[in-house]
C-alpha cells in the first residue's frame, strides 16, 4: 500500500511540474447517467456470469462520478470510491507474480 501512495504522490508532483494548477469544471451532466446505466448493466452482467474484471469495476465507478449531477458531496463520495477501487486494483497487480502473455 505504501508504494501505491508513493507512486501516486510522484505522479501528482510530475503533473504539477508540467501543468501547474489544475482547476477544471466538473462537467457532470444528465447525459452521463445513460453511460453510467450502461456500464452498470455490463458490470451486473459480468457479476451474473462470474467474470468481473477490474475494467468493469473501474469504469462503473468513474461513470458514477459523472452521473451525480449538481451534487458535489455525492461526486466527492464517488471519487473516493474510484480511489478505493484504483488502489485495490494496484495492490492486486503489485502482489501477483509477473506473467507473460
């Protein structure tokens, strides 16, 4: 877990050095709810089939952020869920043996 946060801190520092301050609008709109519903349906289908991947989990979590129209507290909550899922994904990848494809 420590190396994950070290990697995140290093990436944030590199981004700051390239881009300076990052202040962007959230751009949450109703149209993202349709995307969220589609991604959730794909996630639910994967659960039923027993073949959930990190791709299913991460895309569904990110879509939930954008589906929270006009509710900054809810968007923040969903962003925390994205971070939780992302860090779990990184831990999983960091702890498994290297495999060639």
